[in-house]
C-alpha cells in the first residue's frame, strides 16, 4: 500500500466493514446504500464516524441555489444541514430497528456562511464535479436497455463511493505501454482524485511520461472505475489543502516538507463506469457509463 515515505501503517475510523446487524445508517456511511434525497441535495459527506459515540464529523457542498441575494447561504439551508448532522450523530448510537426524528431545533447564527467559502476538503482550486453524460455501456446484447432494470445510476452514487472508500487501485503505463497496477491512498474532492507517491516510483514515472490512468475501487461487485488524465500538483496552497484532508481521513502525519518534493498527482475523470452487483439485473440492469466534458484547466 502506497502511503508516502517514512510512515508506519495506521488505520482510521471507518476501515472495518460494518456487519449486517448494524443500523442501516452504516451502509450509507460506507457507501453501500445511497444517501437519502435530502442529504444528497444538501451535499452531505461523512468524514468521521465512530459506532456508539454519538458524535459525527461531516461536510456539506452547498449548491448555488442555496444563496440569498448577498451570496451567502440562506439560514434555512444551514439549519437543514445542522439537522442532518445531528441526525447522523444520533444514528451512531441506534440499534438496527430504531429510528430518530427531530422534535425541536433552535439555531443561533454567529456569522454568515459564504456560498464559495472553502471547506476542509477544498484543494484551493474549487471546481464542482462536472456533469457527465450517462449511458449504458456497450455491447448492447450484454446489458439491459437504459430504461430497463433499475435504469441508469446517478453520478452521485459514484461520487459517494469515491469520497468514502479508503483503498484505491491505480493502473498506469509508461512509454513502453507495460501496465502497472498498485493500491494507493488518496482523496476525491472537487471532481478529481488526488494522491501522493514517491517521485521516483514506477507509477510517478509512468504518469510523467503518460498521463492516462485508471482508478478502481476495491469491490468487484459494487464497482466504480474511472478513466483519468493526471497532472502533478505543485501549487503550495493546493498541497497544503491536500495534506490537511489526507491527514484527517487516514489519521496520518504528512508534513508540508514531505509534500514539497513532488509526487502529488490529481486525476481528472474522462470516463467512468459503475454497477451495483456481480450477477443478474444488479449487474446488467444498473451498469452505467459516464463520459465527461474536457476538464477545466
């Protein structure tokens, strides 16, 4: 596992798979179950959760339509985000057959929340996930038609898995076209995957020679595969933002000096695939292919 130079293995809060006798909330945390529509609309992302703790660490990605005339997030949306966060914190303590509802909530606002205010997952170059075009993969006799089965998956399904998964497989090739595949750690933010590796590793040398790469999540059943183009990150603000988010996700201790020598890459998607099962209609009736507009430089 490529975790950067000079560090022992360390595991974070969400690395253990949740058993089936847990509350359904945990399927949302680890990406096995889509978020409720309201949470998806608010842009909820889980950063830390600890069973039985009654605490949660989350982030939200506000939409432009959440703004008031001054460009600040309207208070009702902030209250809804708080309600969502409180509900998630309570859910960490619930038995599988329990459900909690909010009876009363009072919110006091300390300062305005700007719509474009960066949160701790920004890389200093805020870029919303580009809207890709969704179709069924080819060949047509291998999959159900796009309007059959459960239809095409929403791209948010892929984003949620990419944001929350811990381990990623990265495939690269160099000038001789020899494939090279290794597991890495990284973060998905602002529509791209960012990871670090030693500047002299095979994957770094490959990406410097050939920026095309493929990213694959661990599951071979609930699949997300992303074809990408890579570029090295050198901006100090972007490196610092990556360091903060990476350290929080993996309970790591990267220092600015360790990242200043190169080896941090961002992968921007050009095409992606996903499906929800490895047989029957869970495969043929959910398989979705997304194609992306040219990435913004």
